[in-house]
């Protein structure tokens, strides 16, 4: 039988993580950029978490987790997953023309010659601009 992790260790780990759930035999935590930043504001470093996990973790932390914590400590958050609207057009010329219109301020980063991110809250403005240019556009919302 595996000995339960001492309460002071669980407390220290919790300072680096977001708590997700608990059962009579298990506590589940998630390491996130926000939780690491919260720990940093408390004077904690990811290396301290790695030390705790190496000493008390079963199994010990994976090399990829250690690498991710080192990278976060050095560079901060390096990837963000976020929902966005993407405008795809049938030809690059349409997108080039749209980028010359006043509505271009509602466009974000290009994703290729025929795709671009639409800024939050600007879908209707882009649809109107396309109609003004002589293109009927459709908007689609797909659920998970």
C-alpha cells in the first residue's frame, strides 16, 4: 500500500497548482500558467515543485513536465489556446480588398493568403463589409 502524501507536502503542491478534485484516496491538481504565476507571487519557483514531485511523486515527474516547468520559469506562457472567429475567403484578392477597407481594423492576424482572424465582437461588421464589397458571406457556429 502506498503511504499517503504528508499534509504539508500536499499544501506545498497546492500552492503551485489548481485544485480539481478529491476522493477518499486521492487529490487531483492541475499545473497551469495561472497557478504557477500565483505561486511566483508567493515567492515560489517551479524548481521547488519539481523537487517536491521528485521526492514524493509516484511516479516521479516526467521529463516533459520538468522541461515545461523550466521553460515556463524562463519564458512564461508560450502557448495559448483560445476561441476565435476565422474568415476564410475563396481567393486572396477578396482578403486583400477587405484589408483596404475601413473594416480592416476589425481583422486580426492573417492565417494564410485566404484566412484571417476576426477580432472579438466584429463578425457582423465584417459580414457587412463583405456585403458592401459584393460578397455574401455565411457565419457558422459548430458545437463540440
